[in-house]
């Protein structure tokens, strides 16, 4: 069954389609218009397991009152899914149009996370514990360091894992993972924490409560005011009865780990997949890395990273010059 048959069977065969912006994955999205109604068609590589994971997480979220899109129809063997259209009011877009909304909207993000974290993580998501956090940094050692001309840092994954184990005292919660202002929608007509619409969560894991908070506050795609970021870290700790100092150190560690991984991901997206546009985001990711390393609790990690080359214009040009020339490994 092709997409036309799928849409016809779902009652959307007469709809007109308009492409929507995608993400770093191979998924593609189209908005369907049928009279006064709309929906979103997601086309993904055929992977029934990934589609099942998205469906299961969407239902888990909606059953608890959160605004994941309703699934209107799906064909896992075709990589097709018809979703509720949650609109276009991305937080990133709203803040760009009115910067004064940054503080209130990020406060909504924190309140959403506090509400989400009242629910135990579902048992069908994988754990992102200390060893897993450390292992994900290997992407940077494998992709960024060779082309940047750096070496060493081999002890970094184990050091990140060890520091996480030393600092962490919290039970894991559901972390949506790709949790940032271009994946979150403002839905003011919906009550409570449902006013935050969720777009991308199929890679969710069971992780530390600070993981998604830092994902939002240290965004690779936009600068968040340092005052807003500091305020929301403190607000989350207060709302959840956490020690402010220890939670701040954990957030710095999680921010370092996330941004190191993203540095490797963006380098690989260019070198192996020909997506040069992600190189332009690397300087902001590096600034996040450097900011996190200023935390006194990360002094050992700062020493381990002392020789990691900064992404100078020369290194960024080198990555772009070799765009798409390296096989995936």
C-alpha cells in the first residue's frame, strides 16, 4: 500500500499536501488540508520498531494528559503515520517574534517537566545511566577530534560516567531527549501542562530529571538568556526539593555530555551525510561546552579536555570541505 492508498483509507485521499520543515533525521513531514481540517503525514524509513516506539510513547503521554499528537492512522510496514496537527506556534518562533516571551515560555517548560516527572518512567524505554552517558561522547572522539587535529581525551567517557555516578541521587524519569524550542509548541487553549505541545520523542529514555531541562536551556539552535537558564535550573530544583548546589553541578555535567555528543553528531551529519548546515551550529555548541566546564565541580573534566581543539573557522571550513566524503561507521 502506497501513501495515496494509505491516505485514501484514512479518509484523507482528497487532501492537499504542503511540505513541513524536517529535522536531522530521515523523517519527512507534510501538512494535509481537507476543507477546514488539517493533519500531518509523517514519512519515515521503514522501521516498524521505531514507529511502534513513537506510537507507544505518544499514547503514554496523552493518557497522562500531555499534548503529544493523536495518532489518526498508521502503516508501520510503509513508514507512514497520520498525526494530529498541533499547529505552527513553536516556542522558538514565538520568542523570535517577541523576545519578552522567553522568560514566561521557559517557565512553562520547567513546569511541564516537573509535572512529567511526577510519573515513573515507563518500563519500555532504555536507561541512560552513567556508562551510557559516557559512551555517547565517543561520537566526538571518533568524528570531531580526527578532523580537528586533536588526540587524547580517551579517558573522557569513563570520567563523565564516574562523575555522574558520584553526583546522582535521583531516580530516572522519562526524558524526551530532543527537547528544545523547535520541538515544542505553545497551545494556550489547552489547560495546565497540556499547553506545551510535543513533537519529537521517539528516542525517549529513562534519564536524570535534569536531562531535558538542560536540553531546552542549552539549545544548539538558539541562545537562551543566561539569567533565564539560571532561574529555571533553580526553579526546578526548588519545585522538586533538590539540593541547589548538587543539582547545578549535575546540570553542568549533563550539559557538557549533551553538547559533546552534539558536537560529534553535527560533525558526522556533515562528513558522512552531506548535511553541511549543521556545521553553522557548532560554535554555539562549543560555547555551551566551555560554559559547563567553568563549573568547579567539573575541574577534572576540564583538565582532560584542555587539549581538545576549539572549532576555529579553519576547522569548520575543513569539516565543510569534506562534507559527504566520509563513510558512515
